[in-house]
C-alpha cells in the first residue's frame, strides 16, 4: 500500500466528508422534486411550482425532527448501549490515560462511561463539550495493556476533536428521515389497497407507487452516503490517534485484539453500532464484497496496514 502522510490523509478525508454531508439535504430535496416531476407526467413547469411551494414545509419538518433527535441523542445512545458512568476510584488507570491525552491536546475531558460486556469495543458520542463522552467496554479495559488502551482512547478523542461524532449523528438523523418517509409510503399503499376500487383509488395507488420507488431509492442512497462518511472518518481517527500518541503500533495491536471479539451484546441498533471503533458485519464472511459495500467501517486489516506505515 502506498504511504499516505497524516496531513494529506486528514485534508482528503475532511474534504470528502464535507461533500458527503452536503449530499444528504440535496438528496432529500431531489427526492421531493422527482416525486412532483413524475406525478405531473414529467411536466417541468408544474413540478417546479409544486416543489417551490412545498420547500418551506419540508424544511420546517426536517428542522423539528433535528431538534428532537439532537436534544435526545445522548440518552438514546446510553440506553441502547447500556453504558453507565465509570467510577474514578476503581478505574484510576483509565482516567489517567484520558486526562493526560486531553491535557496534551488542550481538550476538555469528556465524560467516561463503561459498558459491562466482556467483548472489546469503544465509542465516542456527544455534540458539545458538555455532552462529549467516551464509552469503553469492560473487556477492553481488562484485556488491553496501557499503550493499546491509550491508542483506542486517542482514536475516540480524535473523533471528538474533529467533531466526527456530530457528523455521524447528523447522518444518522438524515437516514432516519428517509427511513420514516419510506415507511409512510409503504403504509399508505396498504391503506389504499384496503379501500374501494375506483378510478380515484387507482390514481392514488399510482401516486403511492411512485412515492414508494422514489423514497426507497433515496433511502438506499442515504445509507450508502452514511457508510461513506463513517469509513472515511475511521481512517482519519486512526491517523489522529497515531499522531496524538506517537505509537501507531499500539493502536494497530489494539485493533487486532478488538477485531477478534467486538460484538457488544446489548447493542442491537445498527445505527448506534456504527459509532464504535469496530462495527461487526452481519455476515460471517468478512471478505465478501457485498458486506464491504454495506459496511460502516473499512476492513480492520486495511486500517492496521495503514497504521503500520507510520512505524
């Protein structure tokens, strides 16, 4: 693999991630325009008129959705992972590692949580200094040595420093919007199918079918965009951790151990799972191209290979 410098990697990933994030609202608006275009028999003037009229309502609805998800995301993530505050008195080793790294970076120390699971994984979350947190599994704390645990913590702090967690939360919210719209379209089809069979119902059915096709395509594209954001950010966080600790070999060693047992049993939501340092694929065949396309994380082997370039 060709050597990639830290600065170049950070610039490239930041640029690509910004493009992906811009694509979410563009996709949402494009979905509505396509809907009006097809229900008006491809009449551009009529589609433009209806699209302009609906834009304020779409933006208001998205804004309300964002406010609710933005305000409640931290509680939702803790509930989904079963994370609880890590006691300082019994875990001074962890607190020392986190605080020393934060001091070296001029960062506010985030809250530290523990997930009582023997598997190895960790994640960062939050949208501001008051809500930023790092959650570590009990298995990770017990099975990694100091250098390895420091590498994992540095990876999560890099996510916080670069506002990756905020970016991922935004992407999760957007995917939720497309999922909700697709579900509404499917429910409308079932409701329309149970009514009277007349010309009006047939016309409504055609409109609903158009809505289903468009929302399904938009939902699939939004998932692919979200996966792209997550994969690029993982490479960036690995590079940031290597730069922060000056021990890329330690994070590479930690990733080898994490990849052997990353499954946190309490985490059932795939949206929450993408926040972790390693998100296990549903399939046991990790090399399958289909799995790789729909994976939120790049292959651990490639991440380790890239880290070993810096040794």
